[in-house]
């Protein structure tokens, strides 16, 4: 864990985002320059909205803000799979679900002297991220909703697609801004999955630097 932890600490926010882009079916089609430009715009949008919400609700946790918006937050247990694990998700129109199963690793992170990776410490960060998706759903004019990638063209026809990863990038920036975090929120997933699949996550970490 020590070497893995050092590698995560040395990884910049942009490097985490680049990895996410290169894993994405749309993102991997784009040049590095295009990826960076689009993600910077998404980050700026998420940061702006996060700051605004922090000003509007300065003393409230994301779960409390969600309640004000009429968004229900629930905690359910979902099996942890190596191929796909959901830490939390937003369900239209107004549901946020956090995977409580991950709480079973609290003792592990206490032993590793990573108390910030215990459930009660990170759940509000996940709620903040998913709260962005609620705002995204309610605000169709956002850049992350409006932007389209041209995948191919045939004569006058241009086939375009939305780029959902931009919403994830904006959601991370939103959570970081809303909670004034000193770290990139996406790193939570890297730590949580390491607790279950250390060898796989060590291999994934080799791509970071």
C-alpha cells in the first residue's frame, strides 16, 4: 500500500483525468490537446457551480443541500465486482444512492492510517458529486450537456454524440469546490478498489506516471 499511496499522491489531477479520457469510448478518439481543452471547460463549469452552492449554503453538508432540493439520499449495499463497482450514482429524477457495502473496509483503512477513506468521511464527497448530476439534469443549457463530438460524416450528414465523461469531470470539480477539498475527489475510488483488488489497482497505477 505504501508505494501505491505514494504514486497516487504524486499524480496530478490532470493525469487522473487523462486516464479517464483514454478509457472512455468517446474520449479515446480525441487528441490529447482536445481532451485537455474540453475537460478544462467542464472543470471550470463544475467549479463555478460548486462555489455558487457553497456561497448559497455555507453551513450545510451536501446531504442537507440535497434535501433542500428535494433529492432523496439513500444507502444500499451492492456487491463489489472487479469489472465494475458503483460507489454511488444519481437516478433520475431525484435519487442519490451511496453504496454502503464499502463501509466494510473501514477497519482496513483505519489500519492503513487513512481515516479519510472511511465511509463516514467520504460519503458526503460522493453525495456532492451526484448532486452535480441532479443539477446537470435540471440545467440543459450547461456546456457539459450541450457539447457534441462529431464521430463521423457521410456527405452532408454529420454523426454526433454527447460526451458523458465531461459530466463526470465537472462533477469532480463541483465536489472539490463545494467542499473545498485539498485533493482530487476521484482518488477515493482508487483507494476503495485497492482494498478489494490490490493487484489489479497496482497495475492500473502504473499508467498514472
